[in-house]
């Protein structure tokens, strides 16, 4: 079961980056052993190597190809190392080529059959879907307090659409009429990815991040998903586990900025 959950987390990350990247007319390199996409984002996270299944003798040349693409477009980039990544010594080779280790992000899994055991929804937080440009602007305004990519991502979401059948479903939480929190669901088969959980700085440490997540988990169940995945921050990790999330693996992020 752990292996299957790990595959689900890896698939969701790839789907997330491809969904965002492909709507921006990217450069994409998809071969049997390696897959990367460069949508020329100003944020390195989205110019990324999604999957690596290389033989040791192939690694250096493939790293150099990716670097050449980043330098040609004058952008920074990410290389994701996940449990299925090969070869095992890739991290050291990335560092030799100028990449820097950024972080290790725990990947969490939640079985939506457990939603009946979630805490009650806060009565003082009203969560509304983003369905038009005005509400997308509100969403992006909150997101700017936690993510450097809010302007670029807002443009991506506009291109992808804001309807009920769009790949992303975005939500804004309102407290006493003021927009204070965001969260998004990404459709990936019977799995939803939870992304962009953010709370305005003036309202942090008051439980609103967990509150909007609980609401979004219930919405995911209502939309027919069976489970969700989530990349946890250090601040939210223990709280997510208390809600019933399970840790399934870690993803390691390496960045090239030269």
C-alpha cells in the first residue's frame, strides 16, 4: 500500500507541474528516461525536471541539456528527486553541476472516507469557490503573502479556467466578510492534490489554515475523490498528522540559479 501511495504522490506532482506548465506554451522534453518542462516561469519551481529514470552514464549529459535550456531562456529551474528517481547518486551529481539542495518536503496522504471524523467546520469562516476574475484577484492577493509566484500563477489559473470542470478548484475563506485564506484542489483521477493553502499574515496562528483545509477536504469528498495528497510545510506538518494524514515519503528539491 505504501508503494501505491508513493506512486500517487509522484503522479500528482507531475500532473500539477504539467497542468500549469503546458498552458504557458512551454519547452517540453519527454523521453523514456527523463521528462522536463520549462514554461519560462519567473519562479524556478515550475521550470522543472519531473521524472528521472536514467542510467548512471547518461546523467551528466542530461543535466547539461536541462541547464542549457534554463540558460537559453534566462530562468532558474528545479530538479525533483522522488522515491522512484534513478540513479541513486543523482543528488551528488546535481550538486557537482551547480544545483543547490533547497528542501525536503514530506508528502502526505489522506483517505477521504475518514472525513466524518474531521472536527466540525468553523462557523466564523465562510469558504467560497473562485468563479470569476474578481474572486481570482482576491485569491491571488492573499496568495502573495505566502507564495512568490502569485502573479504568474494567477495568470495560469485564468488561462486554465475557473469553471466547475476546470482542472483546479480554488477557494477563498472569509472571516467577518474579509478574505483571509486560500486553498486549491487539483483533479488527478480519483485523487485530488491540495495546493496553495495560505493565510493572510494578520490572521495566522488562529486556526484558519486548518479550518479551510478541513472545509476543502469535505468538498473533495463531495466531488467524488477517494483521497488527497499534500506537500507539507514544517509549520503545518504536525497539525496535518493530527487530522489523519499519513506521511508516505519525502520529495527533495534541488535548484539551479546560475
